[in-house]
């Protein structure tokens, strides 16, 4: 399969695509002698807020969609701490929005605190995608995000996800149709291209801008890369350079305040979307806001705050899903919170296997006294990227 940006593309368009493997970028890993002060915004002429289409977003640091994780409770608990700009829901299938599929509606459930919120949709059928966009607009969502970065076999197989980004005409038609059906901002999330030889994102970003897309989120890897290697900051920069004025949101491998600022400095992107980094450190947005206030020294939430945060996350889940399901679904979060708090192995096991609110509270009581017992806690809680056919998100 390979990409074809197109019967329509001109030489100039083609020149906008980066093809050289040498363009592989700078990486975001921590530098021992790094001083966050040297990276810190404000960047020239920058406001703290950002406008996407007609939408005012309070900060430039966003939550990237993470299927299975970025549900209402998680979004809300982060928002309550402060610093998060735009959040996007897990990916939902357009046809399921149209037909009121219960599970998809659970994924996009929201409330007044959870604003602004964009719903990410996928699908390849024009009528389904535009109907879904309309339904979402009528229900008051702030924006629609079109998934063009998802290479899951079942999604690619139907012509949606990353495959869309391989056929520019099909992609443009789809985007154009959705744009015609709604007036709220429509954005597109994609990877750099199918592989290093087919880096279609700069070309597509500019074409989508011409159609009226309000912003592009770009994960700085190719589809072929899956999650391997590093985010290519120069690849992201090539998308920033390709568009005329719409905001570009950089994405990939941001774990720290310095990572976020470095991505913005090197790529010139207007905003940053954080995915896995928000799981490992849900305080990241708050840290970034502290940095904006000039507070760049080391800071960690006190253990008691971390514990209250994890309880709040759990109780918000309870409100939406009830005890049985929340106990099961919270376990994967418990691992990260537990790892961050340095809890001993036996307690970690219990955090992964509790069945009632009473058990949860008993674990919390223990956690209050036994945190900090484990050294080097974080490596045990690496975020799993999807395996098998979905390893290429
Ligand atoms: C578990 C998991 C689920 C994901 N789900 C989605 C999704 O629903 N839609 C999407 O566009 N990207 C999805 N992604 C990709 C992320 O949004 C993001 O582009 C990628 O993880 C790189 O950013 P990060 O290093 O900040 O996580 C997912 C990634 C992971 C690890």
C-alpha cells in the first residue's frame, strides 16, 4: 500500500513533504544539565491562551486521546488541578454516534467542568462522518477531531484511520464534507505519514487548512514506526512550516515540563498534546502553569495530595460507572499512582485486584502509611502501548 498523495499534487506540494531520513529529529529525552528556565515561554508575542477556530482555550497544553484512559473522570480530575487546555475524548466510531451506541456515549460523556472538549471520530463513510459531526455539534461539544492517525487493522481495513492519510483525495473529500456539515471547529490528528518515504503530513495539513480545518495535531512518528524510535521534532516542524496560519499541536513523548517547552521551541508548534505523559504525571499541566509563573524549581505534589487526587479520580469514576465496573477499571490507574507513590509490592497487588469501595478505602488507608517504601518506583509502571495490530496508534 503506499501513499500517494495524489493525482492532484503539484511539484511544490511534493516539495513540502519531507522524505529524508536525515530529517529525523532531536529527541525529547532529559538532558542532565538542562535548565528549564532557558526553555521557558512566553515565546515571542505569545498569549497564554490559544484560539482554535472560534474556540478560546485557556492554555496551550492539551490532553491527547488515549483509548481506554481519557474518560470523563480522568479529564475532570486533571482539569480540577488546573493547567489543561483542550481535552479530546477516546476515539469513537462515527456510525456509533449516529446510532446512539451506549458504549460510545459513555466514552463521550461530559459535564460543565469538562470544557472545552473535542470528540474524536473515525470512519470512512462520508454520510456517517458528517451525520456524527452534526449530532455532536447539536449536543454542544466544543469541537470535532478527525482521526487520521489510527492504523488499527480494523480501522485501516475499513478505509478510516491512517489509511485515509494515504489517499489525499479521499481524505480531503471526507474533511470537506464534515466541514460543510458543522460550524464548530474541526481538527485533524495524524502521524507524519505512512513511512519515511511517504511523509504526507505537511502536504495534507496545508490542504486541510485550505478546506477550513481549524488546527492539526501531529504525532511526530510515521505509521510504520508504531511507537518505536523517537518523536521526530523536525517532522513536526515541517508541518508547522507547511501551514499558513492555523495552529499546529505537536504530540509525542512529552513527559516533563522541559519536554513540552523544548517541543514548542524546536518545532514552533502553537500547542502541545500530551498522552502517556499525562498518565505517568497527571500534574504535568499544573507544573507547566507553575513554570509560566516563574516557578521552575523542582516540585512534586505532596504524598497526601497525590492520594487525594487518586481518590477523587476513583470517586468520579464511581459517579459515572458504579462500584463494580469502577473497581475493575480503576486498577490500571492504581498501578501508576501506586508506582509514583512508591508503594510496596504487596499493596500494589491489592491496588490491582480490589472489588469494592470498602476494599479500595482499606488500601488507601494503608497507602497513607506505607507510601515511599519502594525506591525507583516509576520504571515498574511503564505505560503499555497497544500490542499487535494496534501498535501503531
Ligand atoms: C493506549 C493508547 C491509546 C491511544 N488511543 C488513541 C486514540 O483513541 N486516538 C488517537 O488519535 N490516538 C490515540 N493514541 C495515540 C496518542 O494520542 C498519542 O498520539 C501517542 O501516544 C503519542 O503521544 P504521547 O507520547 O504523548 O503518548 C493512543 C495511544 C495509546 C498509548
